[in-house]
C-alpha cells in the first residue's frame, strides 16, 4: 500500500531540486504557492525576468521509470468522490518529473485537459491503494499514459536535471 506521508519528504526534496534547476536554467523567480493556491493545484508561481507570471504544478513520479507511463490522476480520493488533479488543477503548467531518469516534462495544463477525455477512453484505469495522514485507507485512480504518447501529444520540453543536493 502506498503511504502518502512516507513520500512527502522525498517529494519536497524533489520540489527544491526543481526550483533550483529552473532558477538556474531560466532565471525565474519562484514563490511557493499560498494555501489557497495549493487548494487550486498550484505549487509554485514563477516570475520571468520580464515580469511575466506563471502558475505551476509539480508532479514527481518515481514509478514512471519502471512502468514507462505517466500517471494522470483522475480520482484523488475514491471514497470521497474527489476528482484528481487532471480535472481540478488551475495551474497553467504541469512540471512532470521522473527522478530516476532526471527527466522533466513541461506541459501546458490546457493540453492535459484537452487530451484527458481521449486518454480516459483509450487506456485502462489503474487503482492505487493509499493510506492517508490519519491511517485512513482510500484509492487513487489514474490513467497510465505511455511516456512516448505523453511526450508526443503534449509536446513538452524535456530536460535532464543534474544532481542538486539539498
């Protein structure tokens, strides 16, 4: 069973690595999201040197290196009927990171939402048993989209991140 609380420190470390990478690559200013923005599926707000602002959601997926699939979450908590981030995120960009490969996909969230209906109909749903913060059990449901399809349909920018230590 997947335990959310066990993955949290690793996910936070990868978020810091992504922050450092994008600051060095594009010289963006990066602000952590407010609590309200986090509820809307936004993890960071980037500000470019010319003062343009972009909202970003980070997803780190270790299993993608094993499965060859991007896990597109369609149901976050099944017992509550809570829709997944693919439906609910208000971020402008999805940063989908595969840590074992140090590979990042940068994809407009509008592109994810445009492809979602097709992916949901084309690929089998994967149910992931989870244990939440208070040891409550629930399932998360997603669509495993092959990475080559994800890459070609989203037309993401792919970069390989060098090691960054915390």
